[in-house]
C-alpha cells in the first residue's frame, strides 16, 4: 500500500493537516476521512468553502486509489468531478467515503460522497487517477531525517 497509515491522525499531507482532515478507515479499494467544519473554513455566506469540500473528496478518493496502485507507484489526480448537493456549516462533522470502481493498467476510477453526521448528503464525486513514477516518499523521509 502506498498511503499513510490510517491508524495515525494524519493523512501525511501538509494541506490536509492544515485543513484538519483525519483518516478514519482505509481498506482494499475503500477509504473514509473526516473533517469538522470550523469558522476558518467558511466562505463569507457563512457556508463551507467548496475548495475544502473538493480537498476532502480528493483525499478520500486518492487514499482509496492508493490501496489499489501497483507497488511503489504513485497515483495522481487527473480528473475530479464534484456535485455540490447542499452546504455544510460551522460545527458539522463531515465524513467522506470513497471506493474504487475500476482499475486499469494505467489508471484508477473512484467514486465518493460526503455526508454530515445526520446523514445529510453534502456532495458526490468521481475521479480518475493515473499511475505515475516511483513512490520514493519513504526514502525521501529517511534522507531528510
């Protein structure tokens, strides 16, 4: 597997750590990540900024895709389509779930949803990921420590 250990409270990405996105589950072709909406993530409406929802979905979809990637290969997002259904507001705890629907020789397709705790659908998404380069994150981390 190519992604960080979901038993930690970090996805390993500086952006997702900054946003407060936390891994909940990571299985073969599936993942779940969570985010509690706070005021710093809101637009001026005040509703959750769509870019935060996109980052939440891209993280969940990418984690699911990573579990199906060939050994030592990275996955990179090449297409992300989001349908915003309803807004999230400060205090909402969001859960993004993702599952892989197709694995090809060069790409992976995944689908996901974001729900608020009361099972209110916030957004849906599909994404395509390409396999790219070698995964040298572990080597790079060892070299910099």
